[in-house]
């Protein structure tokens, strides 16, 4: 499998681009592996990559029910940030940010990571104080954060309505300059290729239909492509976590599956060179390199596995967009879609051994899983290889809810639709 | 998505507030069973299929209703007032002839 380089680009350009090889193999499942990872999204593929790279475990399969990139890794709005308040989250997401900063080089695959900044807008003095507190918490932990005045915000994004007559006048904002966006498909493909070339089998169109058990212990999986035995079975199934865990006989988890919509507009000339979030509702927007505005808002608000959303949220998101950028009223929406999010009870993830012997669980990413992809894979690989969590995910246990050790960034309580 | 309020008839989902999983069993107020409280607060069945859930018609008659809705197709197969079910449970707990 060829390295990508300026030379290979030139050679293939001259030969009509007919010699590109597939980026990963399409192997048939073997009868057994050391580790089987259920879920070929970003997190599953990153886990396989770091198992091979950091721990030398290469007898690994990643099983994916559809094709690579068909789930949330290809559905998110691509923002990458580490602007969290609580230390367990800040540390984890900042580690992710550091991996992002070197990811294209590490994978030899251009993930188009662009540190264009993420700006959270504040609309009241109290909210601005709250952002200052979060910014201070971040800076104490070595993460970049800067408060911005209204004048600075207007200079950064001229189209934004900063007038006092706006429905929710802007008071200021908190900027993380190192945050940004990445090309989500490239992240899936880059990790897939990196894992594949180290010997990992990526099994697409291979849906898990059951688990092989020896008493309590999980000893493998039953799939639409046959039985696969494994010493360790790791789950990274995001929105489908509940569905898969039910096959293992676990019918209750601190997780609800909710649907989140996303939208893209027709292509515009450069309009917004940062990612901006609205502080008086739930809305965020960035602009892709192709020129489309990529934006989204709140969950639909009820349990759903449907991968499609309803109209009230569409209306709400558009209204919030126009509250910030009235000039976008004449811009047409090109597409909308939705992904199923595994909403945890405190808004923070779960990366842990168990809950059954031989099983490892990675879930609870809410609607912030994309930015976590590198660190999630890194920590999950460590947890699987060593049978104990890495320092960075030691707090993200499954039993923290029953122990009263929740990590509730938003202080929202056990109401998944509000995290 | 439309939900059929037992009092008001079919209404747009934006009139309703979601109150979550209707399978959860709240322990008695004086219960000290921590496991039962933890399960009530944190653990969910989260099925892909028919889901028993509570909604409030907050933009209408404000009644609480129990809805059986398919989480994949959004088809609702039943909407009934929650009050009936609550009344039913509380009469079961009471001994006949005991004070309310």
C-alpha cells in the first residue's frame, strides 16, 4: 500500500489516476482474533490503530455493520475543541487535541485539521463571568483560552449582528484559538488505512447478532458473516450501544439514544473562518473548505434510533442562525441529516473494562464524540491491552453513577436530552 | 411527528415536553434502598423499538400522558393518561379500608 506523497500524486496524475490502490483490504473474517472491536466508526478504528501502534497487538478485527464512515464519524459537524471546565474532561480532551495536532503526520493521511478557533458567544454579564471562569479553569490546566470583546468579535466575523437591538445582544465571548475543524471522512479513512497496514482486519457489512459466552465470560461474537472468537471483545458502537448490549443480556445502562440533526448550506465565498456557538440557545456553525456552512443545534429531545430528525428543530436551528447572522436569510439549505447519539446521564463518556468478563465498553459520547476520536482510541486501546484504564480515562467508569462520582460538565443532572 | 393527546387529539410534537422513560419505578419516598434509587435515577432500557415513555402536553391541556412509541419508526401505538396508571398503583399499595 503506497504512501501518499507529492511524488505519488504527480505520478498518478500523469497516469490518469488509474493506479491508486484501495486504502485498506477487504479480508474475510478469521475464526478467531486476540481482540475484536465492535463498531467501525472513528473510535473503533482509532482503537485498532493504537492497539497496533502503541501496544503491538495486531491480531485484531474491527466489525462494522455498514460501510466505513456510514455512522456518526461521517455525520458530525467536524468541530474539534478542548474547552471544558472539569479537570477529567479538560485533561482528556486536551490530550485529544495534542493528538489531533500531529494526526495527519502520524497517519500519513491529510485529515485537514484546521485550527481556526471555536468561539462561544456570551449574551449576558453573568454568562460572560461563567465563561471567564471556564477560561481560567482551562488556562490553569495548560489549555489556551481567551476572552473576546464585542469589537474583537465583530472584526473576526463581520457578518455577525452585534447591535444592541438584536434579539439577544452579544456581550462577549470565549475563544479557544487552537480549536478548529477536521475532515471527518479522512479521519475514518486515515485510521482505517493505518490500522490495516499494521495487520488489523476491517470487516465491513458485518453486523453483530449475538455474543458467544462461556458462563459469564464473553468469548466472541456472532455476526452476519459467521462466528468470530476473541480473547477480548471491545464495544465502540456509539448510538447503537444499547442495541448491542441487549444482545449480551445487559438491558439497562446509564445511556439514552437521541437523534441530533446537522445541516449544510449551499457553497458561499469565505464567510466565517472560525466556529461560532450561540449562547442563548443551542446553535453552532462553521464553514467547510468547500464553502458550505455546516451547522446544527439541539437534539430532537426524545429517544430515537431513527437517524432522521423532525421539523421543529429544523425551524429552531434556522431561527437561531438568523438571530446571529441576519444576512443568511437568503442562503439556501442544501442538505440535512441526523445521527444517533449515545447520551450519558452526566454528559461525559464511559471508557472501561467490563461490564462482563472479556468485554470492554466505550460509549456515552453524547454529541461530542468526534473531537474525542484520537484520545478515545488511545485510552480504549490502553484499557484493552492492560486490562486497566489509562490515567486519562480512569474517571470515565460505568459505575460512577451509582457511586455518586458523576462528571456533570453542565450541572444538568440525569437528563440526557439536556446535556 | 404527531402525538395523540387523549384529551385534545392529534397535536404537533412541539406542543409536548418529553419526560423520558416510563418504565422506571420510583422507590417509595422513605425507601433507603440505594440500589433502587440509583437504578431509578440513572439506568435506562433504551430499546430500539417500542418504548414506554412519559410526555406532558405542556403547550396544551398540560396533562401527563403515557405513550408507546417506536424509537425507529416513530409510530405511536398507544397514548393514555398517566394518571390512570398512577391511581392504579397507589390503590394496590393500600390495604383495603386503610386511610388514604
